[in-house]
């Protein structure tokens, strides 16, 4: 993930019904501004679909049955075209569990902006929502065992593709919940033509 690029682009993965895999331990960046790509998900690194129980989930049904997911998200969760839902799903270990956790990002159909991000942990065969962020724009991913949340920052005059800055928030699993570990803010508004990006402001939690 790069916090030094002005244009935030990446590949958005859509799932249809019951997904057969994930996008790996690290997906693309935060809220997407490019055209949506229809890419079939693949299993996470080091895990086959047969070996990963998380590969058998239906993310749409999981979200709609989850009381922690807002009513607005559930009402807006409809296929964009045909049977394709605007959902990006990835699998990996981020809670110290023996089996893969599930990271689900809900996107908007029009511009692929991140509307909500969730982490599900399997316990006794059931999936528990252990993290939720429904303050858009937001995008969650797993990076080297940490949960990383990307939040583009927009001024009134900014276009979707060119935010004024970006917040990168890193969470770590404490055994029962996620705790904020660090927060990095990069301000792109101070960049001039031909100039260098400003040094990001980093706040690390103890």
C-alpha cells in the first residue's frame, strides 16, 4: 500500500453468491476511483479453497444476517449489474485464529467508494463480527498480520480521484478485540508541481 500516490487506484473484486476464495493477504488500496474490474477471487496465499473454511462463506448473507451491520448498508446492498454485488472479500490471519479471518469491504456501485469495512472471526463454526467501520470512504485490508484501514481525506473542491490527503490506521489484535496501533496522515494538498510529497505525520499508540 502506498501513501505517497495522489491517485488512489486499485482492483475491486466482486463476489457473486457464495465465494470460493479470497484475494490474498493484501488487497488493493482504499476507496477506488477507477472503473470496476470484474476479477474472480482467488484463495489466500498458502491456503487452498479446501483447506480454508472461510472460502465457503456467502458474504452477502453474512452481512445481511449481522445485527452489527447498519440498516442503511443492508438496504443499499444490491447487485450493481446482473448478479454482481459491490463487495470485496479477502481472507487471512489477523486475529491469531487457527483458521482464516474474513475481511469484507462494501463499495458503492457508481464510483467504488468504500462504504463499510468488516472483519469476521470464526469461533466454533460461526462467524463473529469483531470489527466494523461504516464511516466512508473506508477500505480495510490485511498487511503482515495487521488490520490496515485506509481513509482518503477530501476537501470541498476535491474530486474523487484526487483527495487532499489520506489517513492510514493500523490495528492489532489484543486477544479479544482490535486496538489502534498507529495512525499515519499524509497531506497531499501541500504538494506543488514537480515537488516532493510531504513527510507523513505518524502517531503510534502504546
